[in-house]
C-alpha cells in the first residue's frame, strides 16, 4: 500500500551524505495535531542526519482517522528508510488526563507501526531528550534545533520544530545506547538533575497545547 504525503506534510533531505554502511535510527515526536520525525544514520561512530519532516493531522476531525493516518505514515517511513531501531518520546502521568490519553494513543500507534515490521522501540522522556542534546532538561525547542543544526551540520532549521524534536529523540537514543554508562554527556555534567519523571511529560503537555486537539 502506497501512502502519499499531503501538501501540508513536509519533509526535508539533510545536506549531509548518506553512508552505505552503519546503523539507522528513526526518532518520533508523537502528537495528535503534528507528528515530527527524523532519521539518523550512524557510521564509524558519526551520526548524520538523513531526513526530517512532519506529519500534519489537523485536517482530520475524527480522532480515529488521525490514529489511522499516523499508523499508515509511520509504517511507510519504516518501509522507506528501514531503521534498525526506533526512538520515541514517552508519555508520563500528568494532571491533564485527556491530553495524556490522546498523546499516549498517538505514541502507541507509532510504536505498533514499528513493531509490526520487527523494529525495536525505545522510549525517552522529553526532559531526557533535551538534556541529551543541550545539557539542560528545560531547554526550549529553539535551543534544541540550534544545537542539532550545529552537531549534525544541518544547513537550515526547518520551519516546523516538531521535525527537529523528532530528530532529537533519535540522537538522544544514539548517545545513550552508545555510552557504556547508559547516560549522556549532559546527564553526567548535570548529575544533580534527574531525567524523566511525571513532571517532565506534564510540563511538555502544558507547554505544547497545540500538539493535542
């Protein structure tokens, strides 16, 4: 089944080369209004951006149609880029139960799309992702995008920062999975901070109300 991108969905090829050998990781920033994704290719211990983009879901009023589209698009991305692993932002308990439920469903559908094609899935809290990239768990989307642009040599920052958020999850996974301590440079530098936790996901929902509709 071919799933075509709508005009509202944007994808940008990164300017870095595409190595033929190594490991590929797809990162997903789940949402019920916009879903961001980024694909990293790691060769010789060097992560390179392959592609990043967004899946726009605002045109769907039926929440189940949104979930269907998420499943179809993420399935298509997995078939196209053949990642070895998938990394997602994980939901945690928060005060806004309905928002948490909606985001959890979106994440679960994206997760199922990968598992159906035998791609292992890993989850990270929003705070841990930000800490992995910037060294600060409370960093803004703009700060994360700017650091990714510098680290990965991306030519221009995409208009939709949900795309760089997805790429950040993939890079966070690479940093943690390749570290013998299972931590990132930022976490070791800020050993007094605890990554993840209930407050991190609740804060994410509160600061990104447009992601859940």
